[in-house]
C-alpha cells in the first residue's frame, strides 16, 4: 500500500504486545510526512524530526487516565476537532491513538464520523492487542491490519544482527517468547517477564495434571500485580492455542513460551476443551483489565479451568 501511494486514511492495527504495531504506525507516518524523493529517506528535515523525537504533524495522543485509557472529551473528542485544522508543517497530519484496550468501547463512537470521512489531510491510526477491542461499526469503516509474529529462526537472525546479546541469551529469549521480537527484547532485560514465563509454565503443568491446588499456587504469585496476571493469562492463552494447533496436526508455527507443555496439553485435552480454556483466559484478561477484584479473579480463573477440564 505504501509503495503504491495508496495509504488508507483510517487504519486499525491489532496484534499482541511486542509485534510492532506502533513501529508500523510510525513507518506509515514517516512515509506520509517525508519530503525526500524516496520516502522514507531518513535524511530530510521531516524524517530527522520524526526519528529525533517529534514532528508536529505526527500526533501521538496521550491517554489522560492513569489506567492508560482515553477520556472521551479530553482525548478523543479533542482529536476529532483538531483533525479539521490544517497541518502545520507537512501536507498531512497523522494521529496515533495507541493501545485502545483500556478505553471503554462505547467511546469509540466519538470517532465514527471522523474515521468514516476524515478531512483530506488527516490519517487516523488506532491500535489494540486484539480485533475484538474495536466496535464492528469502527472495523467496517477502517482498513484493519493484523500483526503476526515471525518464525523463531527469523527472530534469532534479526536479534543477532541488531543486538549485542550472546547466542545463548538470544536462544533463551526466542524459546520463551517465540517470534515476537518486541517480547524477546523485553525478555533480555525484564525480570517481570521472566517471572510471567515461570508462572505460565507452572500453570500449564498444573492444568495438564488437573491439579487445582497447584493452579492456585501458581496464580497466587500474581496477587497484587494486575499486569503480571494479564501477562500470564496472555502467555497461557498462547500455550493453549499451540496445544490446539498440535492437536490438529498443524504445529509447525508455534507462538507460545513453552513448546514442551503445549505438546503435553495437546496430548491431554481435546481441541474443544483447549479452545474453551483459551476463552476462559480471555474472559479473565478482560476482567482484570476492567478493574475487577484481582484476588477473586485469581481464584475464579482456577475454578473455571478446573470445571472445564
Ligand atoms: Zn525523508
């Protein structure tokens, strides 16, 4: 699309954390704002502003709520009125409203008219970790792009080229995070992510053994830490999804952090049960993000899983 010069004006980019949604949005902005002959040229004034920290026509909307959510009036309606004002430097203005996950879906209605018929100079990019975070009325008005992970080999090759980590560190990261390059990079430095992988592995083992007590023991490690809980449930979903893929005989492109456990789960449970388990994880990710009582959620997710298996 960018090489044809046919970049849509309303775009949704979705995919889990670490896959490069904001990177893609920045690339689109640079393609549009670059004034060189061969965009993105990385040499013109606009490109230098973009890579140097800011271009007045690439507006990354900052959420007002502490939770990371956007406020209807302060954030979203302000974008709508601002979008009708001409760009200050370039010929277009690009708005990035990232991580819509924590904003009530209903607020998206404020953007409908804008994304349906944006002014000629405006491009609006929305991102979230899953397509389901967007209203159908939004999705029907935008070009929706889904981000996918690369293969493990591609991730290893890329990380060798772009980081100074040892081969062992790179292999460990890719083993845990698969072809999600952003997550691999995070894994190098992040103790919380290493902990999340540890809890996920314990959970996967406990599920395979149908041991509710071990499930609770694993999940209680997330008590008092919503973010850890959401990460664990997200990672667990990937392990379960891989298990279902293995079960169906299409296990060549796994994304989860524990192939060994995915194989065991794939051998232990039917495809239907694995799908139902994924749905339980999804339900509790939404509940924990939605500020439900965390301790109750930790107990309830284990009980639901136990009932299901
Ligand atoms: Zn340029």
